[in-house]
C-alpha cells in the first residue's frame, strides 16, 4: 500500500491559492518540482506559467533570492512560480485550487492556453471561483454550500 501511495503522489502536483516559496533562489524554488531539471526545462515551465517575462526583468534572473515566503514578489508572481514548479514535476494529475486568483484574467488565459499544449496528457482538476478557468473544461461541477447544483459542460450548465 505504501509503495502504491508513493507512486500516486509522484504523479500529482497541486498549486494552492496560498503558495509556499522557500527563502532561496527562484531556480532552486522551481527545482523543487524536479531537482534534475535542466535550464531549458526550467525556462519552458516558467514560460508556460507566464513567469519567464518577470523573471528575466529581475537583476539576477533565476538566481534572484526570494525573501521568506516570497515577500519580494507579488501574489500573482508567486502563483506563477508555483505553477511552473508544479509543471516541472510533469504530473499525471495537476490540481489547481484557486491558484490564479492573484493573476489578471489575460495572464490566466495564457496559462490555460499553455496547459492545452504542454499538458495534453495531464488531467487537470481546477477549483475556481472565477468562471474563466473552467469555461473550456470537459466536465464542470458547480457546488453551493457543499451540494452539487450543476454538472456538465459549461454551455449545458448555463442552458445555452
């Protein structure tokens, strides 16, 4: 049972609304997803998470140190770094729990677009309060006070 659980955990990445970043460099934070990740793999994950742009603008780029909990980056930047870290794990299941709430809608759309090309074989479980992240989902579950009140494609739920 323990080995089965370990194999399952190896194939799962989760990004929460409240993110955890280490007091280390951006590169070392991202490598928590895959310690052996190459520079190119790290860069591609950051591009997919829409983090590459702001990282390149930092004086030390990927070698920029992050303060305790990432105090020297914005909430949206934290989200994007944690998404990039999760992508480096190459999960079979990616759970996004309100993980783009601090990201503007245009950037969020770019992240979803990148997922459709870079994570084709990955099951994505998206927990969201905004409608944008779930509009293109294969299956939506709408809940109200812990009860399912809608199930199906976005259009079906809306009745269109």
